[in-house]
C-alpha cells in the first residue's frame, strides 16, 4: 500500500475565493435543470469586442509561439497610447509590462518589491485575492478597516495609525474598488500617495476598473506620480476575463527585475490573447455600448433595491458592483446567500469574501450581466424577501 507522505505548505493555506465557490454551486444547480440568475461573478456578460475576435481570426494560421516576456512591442505601444487618450499622459512603452491578467501582475509586483515578512496594507472590504496572494508569498497583510464615510478606501490617517505597529512596506489600493465601486478622487488619491512616499511605502494602484465609471472618470496614480506601480487588465472594461491578459506600468528602474521574474515564472502572457488585446484597444465604440448597459443596470438596482428594503450601499461610482448592507436580514451573509441561491435562484456573493471581520452583514451584487437578467434577479429577490419564494 502506498501511503501519501505529501504535506502541504503553510503558505498554501489560503482561504477559498467564495465568489468562485458560489459559481460552482450555481453551476451544480443549473446542471440539475434549475434556473439561476448570475449576479455573483465579476465579469461582463458579453463577449470580447469584435475587433479583438477579428484580430485573432487573422492571426490564427501563424505559429503564435512564445513572445518576449514583457509582451509584443506593438501591444505595449498600444497600451501606452491608451494613457494618452484616457489621461493625457506621455508614457514610455518600455514601462508597460504585459501580464497573464492582473493576477500575474500582482505576483510580479509583490515578488519584485518585497521580501518574505514584509508588511503590505490593504483596506477591507477589498478584493479577496489580494490577501490570499500576499499570504501565499509569505508577506504580512496589514488590514485597514475601511470606513463608510471615506468610501471604505484607505486614508493617510489609517496608514499612519497602522504604521505605529511597524513599518508599512507597501499599500495596495483599487479605484474604482471591488466590491464597493468607490472611486478615490484626485485629492484623496494624491494625499494617499504623498503619505506613502513620506513613509517609505510603495504605492500599488489596481486600476482594473478604469473605463467603468458612471460620472467622473477615475484618476490614474500615474497622473500623480511616476514612482508608483500600476496594475491593470483587459478583463473588465475590455470584457476579456477568460483571455487572461493584463498589464503593469512600472518605474523604469524596476523593468529588468520584473523582466527576469516574468521570463522565469510565465515565459510570456498567452500570445493569442496579446493579439486579441491589440484589437480590443481600438474597440472603444463597442465597449461604450457595454458601459452604457452597466449604467442602466446600476440605475435599475438603485431604484428597485430600496423598494425591497435594501437601501444602504457603498458609493458605487464605478466598476459593476453594488455593496449593500443586509444587517437587517442576517449576520451570516454566507448562509443567507446560499439560501437565496437555493430558494430564489439568484447567485450573489457574501460580504465575507471581501471583509472577513464585518462582511457577515453585507452582500455584493454584480450588475455586469444583461439588463433582462438584472431585472429578473430583482423580481426573484423581491419575491424572496416578501416570502413568495423560499
Ligand atoms: C479589484 C480586482 N483586481 C484584480 C482582479 C483580477 O483580474 P484579472 O482577471 O485581470 O486577473 C479582479 C477580478 O475580479 C478584481 O476585482
């Protein structure tokens, strides 16, 4: 008899990504023939833009082998041009590093900047993988408890307070944020970056939801300083989650370090996705139609959720999420979401995914899908909450 002698590492003992668990549970119900409205997953319910698909069609007969680790030159130049269009910035394309989604960007950023045991701050509620990737890389997570008055975003005061327990080596912030959609305005972002620079803390800006705003556009950290790390992706605004393609903008001095890590860890981001991404960069007309769809969904939720008794939300300035307080309905958002999934056929993500301490009383509603689905989800929730279902 073979006895397994494998042990697992302590670093791999990270929490599950609950949104993905909800997705699997929903898929199991669908496999039994049940209908589920998907408002759990943070991905557009639409395909990649046609320009991306056309570019791939043209390229498919060619070998599509490895590319250089930092990505194809024309794509890096295309991304640099986006910074001119969106923010009026003149960005050297050599500072653009193509990555296998922003998820690989985090690994490259954390590995190139920090050593095991370094302390990196993130605000809760926040994207769950931040904490889990940091832990897997043996970094210490410094939890900042986001406050409703400041859109649950980190503040200079919170950084100073956290620094009293020990030096903060890095701060990672997202604007618009997941799960709240809250945007840091120019003054707030500037104050945060200044506080980081004054304290010797590296500022990492997750800008994955840029392009998805409902009023004022989000400010890039690069508009404020070149001495920051920016992480972005084709997953959200460009509607290309499964293509696994993203980018970082790094200070010039960091390029060789990131290049060596990227060569060894990933070789290169998927070539076919780099081709698609270059096509997507000229698809703003198609993507604007998607964005208007999210705006309509958001308006529908903001109108109808209060009618069914859910009326306290985070700011929801951008991205495609609404983070709602359900403290009057439950203290265990995980159990509540499971009940809603089984009895109402609506998949939602419990707040515990984003805030392990306070998230038992909140829920994230994703409105990245089609409008008829959002409307159907609201009808089902209304029935559930008024006791007609479940
Ligand atoms: C804030 C945030 N950052 C990063 C990611 C990961 O995205 P990618 O598909 O680019 O790896 C997500 C995914 O939901 C996210 O919400």
